[in-house]
C-alpha cells in the first residue's frame, strides 16, 4: 500500500522523469515488487525512505543477475531537494560496493538537471544519449565505476 500511495502520489512532472511502473501503478504490481524483494534477492535490491509512516523515496537496483545492474531513484515531490535522493543513492551504491559490483548503470531524462547533478556528484558519467520515439524524450545513459 505504501509503494502504491507513493508512486501514484507523484506529480505528472515527477512521473515524467521517474516511471519504472508507467504513469500509474496498481496494488498487484506493487505487491509483486515487494514479493520479489523478499523471495528473490538475486535480481534486485530495493530501499525506501520514510517520513513517519509515509513512504517518501524509493531507490532500487535491478537486473542484478545480468552484467548491467540498473539504478532507479524517485523522491516524493514535497521532499525533493532535501537530501532524500542523495541518502538513498548513497545507500544503494554502498550496498553495490559491498556486493563487489564493478559498475552501476542508469538512464535519466536529459532535462532532469537536478538528478544529473546528483548522479555526477557520485561518480556517474554519460556514455550514451538516446531519443525515445514513443515518449518523445531524450535520455542520457550513465555509468559509475565502483
């Protein structure tokens, strides 16, 4: 329920830059994510930020069973710019280092300047750029060597 409320509570601007579950999600999709985290620790790692009983941030690494683990990071609108994203990112990257992952990858919308600055401050560099015909957005592909 907390993931559903968090995700569906994001503004259209936030969803535009962070939409691993589409424009909105459903309870069964959220339940599957939580179940995957509890059952199969080999393919993903999730961490959340809370303010009291309210979920205010979500970071995750997925495709851990492949050669390009990918990072996702989202923060509730009211908590953006307050260090929540940086704290989540640091936690996920520390975990990745403990797992001896050589690199972590991500994709970010080119006009999401705040996120790009955050990622660059943690060692991510751009290695590709892609225009998506479907959503008409340009994305940067970034990687951090751990």
